[in-house]
C-alpha cells in the first residue's frame, strides 16, 4: 500500500507543477470463483475437479491537460489463500505495475505515447487487453499516433530486455509469444457506424543455435498482416476479418498461415442474434514441410472459440487449426440484467491422423449478467463441452468420454474514487 500512496502523491505533485486540468483515481476489484472439471483440456480419468477464488485489485491514476497525459495502474492478482498469514510483505509476489505511460500531443493531430501500456484494436482478435485474465496484457512500447477526420494511424515500436546487461542482448523470456522486438502499424477509417482497419505487425524472437550449448544467433521474425471491418445495414451488422502470418514459426521452420471470419449480428430490440464462422489454418497431424498453424498472438482469445479456452488461450499452437461455426443469443431482461447463450461447433482445419473425423466437439456457454448497484456488476456462467475422439487426439490422448464442464461467478466493482479539476494559472 505504501507504493500506491507514493504514486498518488507523485501524481498530485506532477499535476500541480504542470498546471493539470484533471486528476482521476479509479478502483477495479473483481473476485471470481471457478469450478473446473475439464476447463482448458479434457478431464482425465481419476482426476479431481479444481475449485478456487482468484481476485484482481487494481488502482488506476490518471492525469490530463491540453498536451500531456499520464497514467499509472498498479494491481495485486492473487488466489485466495496463496499467501501465508502474517507473511512478510517481501514474500508477496502478486503485486505488479500493470501500466505506466506518458502521452504528449505535439499538435491537434500528432502525439507520442511511451511506456507500459495496453494495445487493443478492433474486435481484439490479434491485439487486446485480455481483461478476462486477471493480470491483463501490456506492452512496453513507444507509439506515434496520428488522427484526423475519423482516420487514425498508430505506429508502435518495442525492444525488450530482461535486465540491464553489461554484455550481450540475450532475451530468454519466451512464454506467451514474448517477443524481443516489435514493429506495428494500425490504420483505422470510420464512416458513421461502418469502419475498416488494417494491421501490419512484425515480431522478432530470440534465435538460438548450437549443440549442446545454445548460442544466440540474432532473431527470427513472424509477420501478421490483415484487415477487420464492420458494416451496418439497418438492424443488421456484418463484421469480418482476414489475416495472414508469414516468416518463421520457429528458428528453423517456415510459416504460412491464415485466419478469416465473417459474422452477422441482428439487433431489432431486446434480443441480439449472432451467427458466424471463423477459420484458423492448421498443420496436418501427419506433419508438413511448412508450419501452417495460425496463432492469434496477443488477442483476447478467451472471447473467441468458446469460453472453456480449449483453443488459443495458451494452448493449441502449432496444431491442426480450427473451424468454428457458432451462434449466439443475448436477451435483455429488464434494465439491469442480460442472459446469453452461445453454441460452437468445432472442426479441425487440417487433416487428422488415423482416419479420425475432423469434428472436435460442441460447446455450449450460458452467461447471466446483472447490475446490482452503482459500480457493482455480477456475472455467472456455466459451460459444457461435448468432445469427440478427435478432440482426444488433439489434447494429447486424454479420454473424451468424461464430462467436461466449468462454472464461475464473478463480482466486478469499479468505482470512480476521485475526480479533481485544477484551475489554469
């Protein structure tokens, strides 16, 4: 807590010195209970279900004047009971800095943003904040921004290191497609409710060679390029995306992969109907010379392909890909509650081995949301997966005969604690 109060005081001091116009302080606290019986992977024989409560406690501080913006976000992400009572503070590793950035507007159209920040675009398929994950996703990057007449251009650059080395630039952090370098351009044009965007992104990963002692040998690169669009026709909205991935899947394997999606949303009133299809290319189980498996990298993948996270949420990389046929119904229940039902039919995109069917299974997701009071919202969900033998093959041979389901309850409390306006001198 001392760190939080220090940041608050620092922000207030900066605000006074820079003749700030506005200082804000927000909280985001969300405990979530989960019961896992086949979440993320098939439930194995003789396994026991998991149950736990995890919680995010986040404090956001913002400052803004005509030219300069500052933002700090600190958080504690923990599981209830993971820290021994009376434990020394130094033993608590759950506290972290989520965001810390500065943004300066040189003109009405041009600005630069530097520091730890979220990068989120479009439907968050390739780049998203990943708000479902308690820890969220951030990027340490520099961004040049241009906007005019409903046109926006963002150029982002990143160069990552683990520590302040005296010699060498090795970067051994590899989890979740952690990159060493990143260059990105994102363009968006909006017309009333219609929009189209283009993404060009290159990620460089540390390359190692040598046997038995690995030696660094520069980086290998993966390129992701594509587009996303929305187009309304009265109560009907058509949305779609298409992306290509090229370069290297790893240090020695070429990559050639694709993704495309088309979705229709009909919203005549209190009922919203959605039907869609998404295809993410995969590599045949028998093996191919090129890797053809698309991976959506830094997107909010929990949002897509079923809430039970069987695909692309830290898994299913370099696999048979996915064809997802889905339908969704959202029903407004009064002014403060909503009920949603989603159904997904999953198929492998590439060929399965041993003459197995490409059908992987069916998932049903049920979610109820209700606003309890100002700043307080409750979400309740239940999901069940009906898996096939092909899903068993994709998930390492675990039996597909067992029941696979998941239930959760989440409380979201996000009040504005303070808004303070300063007078200009």
